């Protein structure tokens, strides 16, 4: 896949690449270099982030309505019924965390801004597939705040993330695929420390259209996307280290300061 993407850039093609764009930090670095060498726009297509509900979630977090966050939790699951599906192919980068967990990892690190200094991952890896069908990633930052990202291809369809602070909780429901929810709305609920709802908002938007328009404007205006290659490199690093942990029986993987701030 990497060679094809680099070749496209070498021919002057701008690239909007489906998530996760790479299976390693090395691959992502190569894509970034190719985009710079050939003066083309490159963006990893995490379409969900262009839904207006996430700008509102960041606004609420910055407002101090729940205080400074102390824990972040994300979950994305769905039922995969086709045993021959590409997502179960280990040679093609299959696995629940790569398929849908990457959304949660993206929300935790890119929307909330969590910078992990330690990461570990555990999960169910059936022998017949060799990839995780259900997995959980746990992270801690240098302030001892924690984050949890769970993903599954064998549980009921659910997608949300939650931000916990001393004053309350912000929950973003239908956070990754509001377009396939019953009412097609993303929903934000804020509860105080006693569990009382103090805010509820619904947001309807076209995240795919917003993403394409942003990418199109970047090409016309010759500028970098809001979610740029450096952000993608950071996410690729976290995802790669999570799988290293899974392969090493949930061993805790350190992320040094240089890597974390890259």
C-alpha cells in the first residue's frame, strides 16, 4: 500500500487516505516525506472529527464545566458476521483496535489532547484469525491521568467517548458514526459530580462533506489540513506501540518525552 501512495504523490496527486493510513510510524513518516517532496496535500481520513459536535465538546472542556479532565474513556463496537472479512486478515492489518479502536484513540489524543507516556493493550486474539476481535488499550500521561480505549468486532453497535473531571462528565454519544444512529444526531450530555444532567445538546452535521470540503480548500489555498501529517504520525506511534504491547502479553510500553511531543 505504501508504495502505491508514494507513487501517487510522485505523480502530483493529492491524497486523502482512509484510516488508519499506516500500520507503523515508519510508513507514516514516509507518506509525510513524499507529500513534502512533491508539494501535495496529504490527510488521513478520520471523517468523524469534522462533525461539529467535537468542536462543541472541546469548547465545553475548555470552559471548565467539568474541571480539568482526569480520565477519558472511549468505546466503539459492532458485529462482524463475515468470517472472511478483510478486517480479520492479519497480513492486511486487521484487528478491532485498528478498525474501530483507532477512532477512540484518535478522539482521546487528538480531540481531548491526551499525551500518553505509557501504553498497554490486552485483548482476545482467536487463533483462526491472528488478530484482536475485542481489545482494550490503557494509557497514562505524565500527570498520572488515565485513558481507556476499547474496541470490538463482536459486540453490539456502540460508539461514544466520555471525559471525566472532578466537577462532572462530558459524554459524546454517536460520536464516530452519528450518520447511522437512529435519528442521525450526535449527542452531548454533561452531568455534574452528582450525576445530574446539566446540559444536553443534539448536533446534526455532514462529517463526510465537511471533510471533503476542508481537504478541497487545503488544495486550493495551498495549506496544510487542520489534522496534518504530524498528527497522523503521533497516532500511528500510539497504535503501533499498543500492538507491540498486545504481542508482548500486555506489557507496558514507555513513550519517551521526545516521542510524545513530536
